[in-house]
C-alpha cells in the first residue's frame, strides 16, 4: 500500500471530521484525486470498467465523483465538505482497484 495515498487520504479525512471549512479543503481533495488519477489514468471510470474491475453501478458513482472533482473550483465549499465521505469512499475503491491491477 502506498504511504502517499494514505497520507493524502488522511488529510482529506481530517476535513471530513472537522467542523472547519476553508479553501484548503479543495487543495487536499485535489491532491488526493490527482494521485489516484496518476495510478489509474486520466479517465478513471472508463479505465477500470474496460478492464472489468468495477460494476456498472460503481462506474456511475465514480463518474459522478469525477464530475464533481473536475469542477472543484466552481463548487461551494459547503457542498464539497458535505461530499467528503462519499469522495473518500469512491477514491479508496478506485485506488484499491488500481493496486489490484498493478499487482496482477
């Protein structure tokens, strides 16, 4: 498991557990997202789905989160904060799917 993934994950998780809301949330979420993309490819959902690693349902969930993350600067901080748990869950699933691919 990547120490870098968990370091970035914990930075975002800290925001999910905190009552604080500020622009640093965007930076931490972007860093985690970019790291996961670097492990999977720029089109996360398509890559994993085409390899048969995720279901159609998870594909749709990943696409929803990708749309949110690709437009993060335009989204209200409170909306981002409210979505952090879902973002973390999806990115963790994606990351572990990518790790499984790299080990095969």
